[in-house]
């Protein structure tokens, strides 16, 4: 009888431990999905704000947590999501974490951290290495960035999005590039086709085709297009060493994970960004 009592108590304790561990795991999982997450930083694209070895803390409550309607994207299918209501929209100079791959095919394994320089409806360009935004004063968009005099400039500079030789865009002289808003209508002239073809293909998949300088939607030629998402311009603080919207173009709203208010340095100190 005594042995049975000991076994019964042991089973109860084990059961309580399992239930407690399960609840803690569910709480941890819930916090990561709905509220906060963290990622290590291994590149120098956000120097001096974020350095390799730092760890960023992502607040998903600010913009609203992104939830998946299905998991078809894991097998190459269309990404379908909805977003919970957040505290506010993305603001200029927010440090933002988002998924990215090129071309615009969602990959949950690729996570980038950059600074938001352009909101939907803005036009972004770079003149002689200085960012410009049609909606904000000069200088505001570049106050966090490394300065041009930190490297020796050369005549041969990499081409940039949308990689059209006729545009001749480089990291020093880029744009103008409009950040589409959901519901915006654009005329598909020769310039807009090259600027936004990648975005149209992302939104409409195989329904969008390009042949003989003409865009086709479901095999019918079209001359205008209406955007289905909002887009943002994201850039790394390390101007000359960052793969960002200069390389892969505007970022769809769907790709955004959250805003970074804090980082944990390699010396285990918390710092507000």
C-alpha cells in the first residue's frame, strides 16, 4: 500500500511537471508569434547602429503580428496572411525586420533588418550619395547613415534595382522610385514596366507575363495596373555595404515581421535604438 502511494505521488508530480512545462512552452510560443521575437545579427549592414554579434529584439505589437492563413508558402505556394491590429503604422527611421529573397518569393528563413526610409506613396531617390524623400525634409532620411568620405569612390559602381542598363542607376545616383500604395493605379509605360514588373509578378504570379515590351495579364495585354499591397523602402545604415531596397526594390507590407526598439549588444547590454 505504501509503495502504491509513493508511485501515485510520483505520477502526480510528473504530471504536474509535464503540464507546467507544456504551459510554459505554449506561453513562449505565443509570445514569439504575437508579441516579441529576437534574432542574431551576423552582418555589418546596419553599422554603426547595430553591429555583428548584437541581437535585436523585435516588437510585433507595434505594427501588429503577422499570421499565416495557410502554410502553402513552405512548398512554394502563394503567401496568404492577415495582420492583427497594431499600436501604430511603420514610421520613418523605424528599424524594421522583414523577410526577403530575390526575386520577390517569400522565404521564411531569410530575415533582414534595415531602416525604413520610404512609406507607401513616397518617391525615393539618391543624388550624389544622399537619400531624398518626396515627403520629408532633406537630411532627415540620412541622419543615421555612414558618410561618403569613409571610402574612396570610384567611377565603376554596381548597378541597382531594377537592373536596367538604360536607367543607369547606381548606389550613388538612384531613382526616382515610387513606393506603391494599395489601390494605386499606374500607367505601364516603358519606364514603369521595368520599375514595377517584379512587384506585379509577386502580386499576380504566373498571371503576369512580359513579352515584346508588353505586359499581359491572363494572356490579355494591359496598359495599367492596380497594386494590391503597400510597399516600403528599406535601407541599411552602412551605406556602402548593405543589400537593401537599392538591390531588391520595394518591400511588400506582407513581408514585414516587426519593429526593433532594442538591441542586446555582444556585451549583454540592452540599448534602445
